[in-house]
C-alpha cells in the first residue's frame, strides 16, 4: 500500500525488549489531551464561507410579519409592551418604535447583531484583527437576494461574493481597514463605499439553490489555488429564512404548485458540495417556519454532512434520497402526472400539486441536523455552535496509509498501520507480517495483512466475538445483546450497531473492512513460554521430558513450558492488538485469521459512535472526529499464582496472564456504578455535585488467563477484584495510559506475583488552583484477583506527587535475588519516583515497609516524562536511570522561551536516601564534555543532555544494549507545504555511562528521515547478527514494510567505549540481552 507524504501517524511505543517472559515481557469525548499526536498530522486553519439570505422577507420580524419593533434583544413576541395585531404574525411587535417596544427586531437587524457577536470572537465589543487570530478560521462572505442569476460570475449580480475567504473580519462586517481598522457594535453602515454585512439591505426573492451552486463554483476555484487544499477543511454556512423561490422555473414566490422540485434542487445543490469535499451547515431563521421548510433544511444539512449537536436527531434518514428523484430535481415536463403529487398548504392557501407523493424532502420528517432559530438568542447560538465545530477541524488529515507500530519475534516482524478516513470516525487498520531475512533486512512484501484476511476470508457470522455481561463472557451478537446493552433506541438500532461491529464498513472502497485503526496500542505475541527463563527461587527438581537424557532435572516452569507449546504450526501462537473499533483482537500468526475479539463492557454504549450503515447516517458519524477505544498497552507474562515461599512449585500453578489497558479509550465511560462495568457510567470517580455522586468501579484494565487455550481466553478480573474501590484508591486513578508490568516480590518469606502501574493521565496538575488527584499515584495489583495490594498517592503519602504518573514503570531486581525490589517511574512534571519493596534478606519485611519517594526533582520548566525509564548497572555497580522528556500530547509545540527537552542519566547512589537529586547536581555533557566515571561519579549525580533544536523532543522509549543507549527524537517541521509538517527524526546512540557519541566522528545522533520515529528495536537474528530497527511515520511512497534496518555508526554487537556492561550473571548468552528489562540488572 502506498505511503503518502502528509504526516498521518503518531508513534506508538515498540517495546520488544522489556522483560524476560517469566518476569513480564512485552513479547492514547471526555478529558483527552488538547492535541495529542494527531496534532502532528496537519495544523492549518479551516475555511468557512458565510452564504447569507438578504431576500425581502429578511425585513420581517421572526414570526413573519412586517412590524419590526420588539421589546428586547431576544426579539421574542411581547404583547405586554408591543401589543396585539389582527395579523398573528405581528402580535407582540409594532410597526413603529415606542417606549418599551423600540428594539429593531427585523430578521435583518437580528442577523447583523448575531454576526457581530460571532466575528467579535474575543468579546471585546470590537471586531479587529485580534478576532481572526483568536478564532483561527479563515472566513468569507457571500450574499443572495432578488432574482436567479446563476451565471457563474460570483463577483456581481444578485448572488455575489462580497468578501473572499481569508478577508479580515472587520472588512466582512463593516468594510474597515484590513490592517488597522475595526468595527464597533454601534456601527450601522459600511465605513467606506462598498458592500458589507452591516450595510446590506433586504429585497426580492430567494435564489437559494442557485446561490449554493454558485458558492460551490467559488469554493472550487479558491481550493484550486490553496497550497493546503489536501488537508484544509472547508465549510459553507448557509443562512436562510425561507424556501427557494426561483429554481425549476420558479417565479419568485414561495407558494405554488410543484414546489417540491425547488426543495429537491436545494438538497441536490448541497449534496454536490458535500460530494466535492465541503461540509455545509444550514441555519434556518423564523419562529413560525412551517414543517415542510424545516424538513427541507434538515435534509440539506443531512446531505451536507453536518449535525445540530444542540438537539437529538429524529426521522428516517432513508426516507429521502436525492439520487432517486424521478427525472432529476427539475423534471423536463412542467406538469407531472397527478398521481405523483398531493395537495398541501402554503401561507394559508391550498395547492393541488404541493407535495410529491414520494421522495419529497419537505414531506419526509427529519430534525436534529439543521439549526432552526426562532429568535435572536437561538440564531447567535446556532452560528456559534457551527463555528465551534469548524474550529475543532483544525487538526485534520489527508488520506494516507502510514505505519504506527511494530514488534519483531520468531524471525518475523509484525507491523501495525492505519489509514485515516475523512468524514468518518472509523479509520481503516492493518496488521501485517513480514519475514526478516538472514542479513537483517525486512522482506519487501508481507506474508499477510490481518485486516484484509478478517474482511475477505471470514464471514461476520463466523467471528468469535465476546463481551462481558454481569461479569460473564457473552457472545456479541443480536441474540445475546439487547438494545439497552449498546444504548440503542430499539432493536433496529441495536441490529445496526451489532452488525456493523461484526460485519464492518459499507463504503464502496472499503466494504466489509472490520479492523479499526491501531493507534497507541502495539502488537504482543502470545507464544510458547520463554526458553531463557530460569527460576532461581524454585528449588524443586523434576524429571525432564527428554528421552535422550533421563538424568536431566527440570523445574516446574520447564514442565509448564513443555505442556504449552504455542507455535504457528499448531495454530496456538497469537498476536494480540487493541484497535479503535472497540475491540481487543487476537490473530493467528500462521495465517492472520482472527481467533477472537473482546469488547469491554464499558465500550458497548459508545459503539454507536462508529457504527453506521451508509454515509451519511442516522447518527451522522461524518460529523464525529476520530474515536478512541481499545487504545492502551497490552501486558503478557507467565506468572506463578501459587502460595507460599515458591521454593517448591508445581507446574499447574504457572499461568499465562494477559492484561489489556484501554489507554485513551478509557475516558467517558471509565467509572461505573455497576460492579461488572455494565452501566451507569461517568468519566470520573466522583461528580462535582454537592453531595457528589460516586462511581466506584474502575473499568480501565481487563485481565485474561490464556493458560489452557490461547483461543479461548478466560476473564479473570479488573482492578478492584471486580468490586468497588476505596475512596483513596479510586480518586488517584486516571485514564489507563500506564502499562501494567508484571513481576514477583517477596513479602516476609513468601513469593507474590503482582502488577505495577502508574496512576494514569488526567491532563491536570496539583501545583496551582483546584487539585484533581486523578493520575497522581502508583499502584501494586494482586495478580491473583485484581485487588489493590498497595498504593502510593498524592493525598495519602506525598503531596509532591502533583503531576500525572502516566508512564510505564521500570521494575528491577537490584540485588539479583530473583525478586523485584525497586520501581522507577516518571511523571509529567519532569520528576522521577522511586518505590522500594522488600529485599530477600529482609525476612521480616512486609507490605507495610514498602515506601516511596522522589528520586529526581526536575523543578523548573515543565518537561513531561511519558515513557519508561531505562535502568542498568555499570561495571562499578552504579545504578543508572535513563529517561528523556517530550510532550506526546503536543508533539508539534515549539517553545519560544528557550526551554528545551532533555535526556537524563541519573545515578541512584543511595537506596536509603530520602532527598531528591536536584538538576544542578548533574553534569551538562553538551557544554562541559562527556561524563568521566573515575572523577565525575564523586562530583555529580549523573548527566544531562539538552536537545539542540527548539521543539526537539523524545516521543518513544529508550533501549540499552551492549553499553549503548539508543533513543529517537522528533523535531517539528516548518515545511512550506502546510500539509507536510514532517519534521526531522533522529536516532541517538551514546555510551550509557559517559554520554559519548557512538556514530562516526563521535556524533551522538543521525537523521533517519521525516516524521515521528519509533522506539529503536535491538534484535538478534538466528545467526547472531544484531540489528537496530527504527522507522518514521513519514516513509514516502512505495509498498512493503515501513520499518527499516538502520546502518552506519558503531555496530551494536560490541561495546567499544568503556565502561561496558558485565555479562549476565546466570551465564546466559548475549543473544537474549535484548530482554534487558529482565529483573536482573545487566
């Protein structure tokens, strides 16, 4: 699949090298970040053209009468101050101004005031250049009135472009100077000779359909000159108070036979705009607008791809189809057969041929798409809502196929990618398998694409899909899923949702595509338990199942491994991935066939946000942005769930456990009042009500046991052991961004297997103002049942934990006794926390002796740590903690105050110290030269490397291997093409102690292309060849894998610049050192 150059992807972490299998290996609308990595796609201001009705009826009051004065600025009828009239349309309005009834309430005056309010975006009661900066939308203005003059000459006539897109807001409103001018709210005429909104009068009929077609002519021309046309969103905002009066031989009056032709003409004109890539908002103005006109305006908005978010949608969206009009919307014969029409009433008169008997947008009820404003307040609100939606389109996407993540295992590389789709919340996902050749290169073509296999080789009914109802596994189909389970209005909507999730897309170019985009999640291989794991705690000996050596002795784990072969050849080896189609997918590595998929119960009510039968749809997903669902990290490990010291294990107590976090998907429905996370959801543990309402069940992580059969996962628990959390446990948990790292600790003399996570993400900190404690904690989870075994939090332990702890924890065994005794984790305030557990020698140590504290304080400019620390020991036994900073929620940010992100190497010299290491105790190796261990270890607590280029930041984890630490950085671009903000990707390779560069000439980094780079993967092939793989999100064109083997610089096979790391203490080969985050320190 071709790769286009518009930057479309963020980099999600590649962590093949995280833990030995038995210790925990790896073998992103609610509160979400303001930009996230989607901001690296494109950031260009959208375009919006106002198309405004200035026909004669705009001089009427909102009810339709010619008395223009009302009581107040709301312009609702008021008979107390403005009296009554024999004409109902004039009740509550007067023809002349009197005390208490002196506000100009003509639709024209209301419109002008509303437009002033919109254009005065910064609310200073003055329209000037500051407003265009504040709104960040390029605006233009076109008006229509009098007669039908569809000539294409939009610069003059009854339909006229007054100000082109990109005009200064003050020029649009009052024709003030584009550079220094302004418009006050009291301005009533254009400041110079010409035409502007405030100086325009109302007259004549309503050439609505022609105006929409002429607007398209202008938009097409303007787009052709736009160097950002591939990524800039463009909108038309149509404002009208009545029906078209000229299309299809109309004579200027709204009422008359065959008016349905003119209604069809307006919908077809809007649909042509939508088909050309423009979205059309429709605003109708008038308090007594008849139903046929409201229906017609709603059909215009529906086929214009927009929605009125202020009210609920209603109506049958297949009741009218502009493509099915007999003979087109303006038939050749003026008098169609009588049986095709029916009578109707317009302005009190009856017309025989008013409605078409079928396919008439005026006679097909629909609501919730157009804005129907009956007074001044509603009009301003409608326009403001439309502008808000347009502002939210700033980060938009050109279509491309781009890589996101990949991992290497079993001489194969699995690469996840996705294809953003404009106007669709469901993006297309891919997961491909590539062979890695003997020389380390990646084969040019994939062996399979799981997305394609799922869509073409499996029927919807054959898929094994399940969810949880009442905590029990339940097949996800229309038999077992009720309408209420998916927040559907009825069984019809339930069927649409379930059938879409099972059966996939319906768009012609991607029919039946079922795999959604894989954004922040990454592939995890579930295979045979690791052959490298040696359980040094287990002292039992069993006869090995080896007929060639009957005297060989094995431990319980070895027997467990022999009993659970999971290979591609027997179909039990799986690759598991989370996708933003609401599912956790498991695919067979042999052929890419889906083994099963799981839908978390708290996602079920949100599935309707992506489910649709056609474009556009009843729920109008074309208006929705990209949706996050199963978007977090997946953990997988072999764990021992027995009891006691662990010195005499049984193979049956070993289990294969997989834990999936929802990541960015865990937002709006993260907390539940249901113990099974089935219903009654909220985005927070507690509401802000007085008294608050509590939602004590956390729905962010789900654990499965895959021991018996990887193709039939058994649900084990969610955090809290499937029950409510305590207040302190609950209020410090945020969005589940942190990967659960599994390992074992010692409690007294007993072995206990646990999971470690950071508190997650909230986007808030507790340094100023009201403190939102969500995310400000560290948790230890009992892998037996999901209970919170211990936690370290802002309120309970340390109020300096004031920032979100969203990173993955680094878990290490500092004394090599087989038990994890220390955890390191960064927070979003550039601090690193150290959590200490028991050492094996401390036989009286229990959970109550576990303690935490700040290891490093990065006080000063905020430099967030989103990624796992890399921890290792040097030859002198010094413990080094490596980490980098960079804001993954705003990758394109370039500071203007000189602040730079950094890479740190901290020495943890004293396990018992309670004083945080300060920044000024680190050696700046950029300005002061490399770290010299012999002398500097006594003078400094490590070193720091400032990134040279403003905006350069680290957006993926680092990797330590053979004395080198590898990491990548991203620097935002400033390309002349606004759709190609690829920026610069660098790969760093430096000595993990001295900071010396390992590339040619002592360089610390090398450019590896454009776009956001992945984390580097160090991989050892079957022949012992060591390769470093890294890739970028912008890979140019061509087919094949987006992952590239890096060449040049010092090869990773050898440590050439001392000090070099010691060999593994268990005598294992260098060949499996890439599991460097084994609990041993190497």
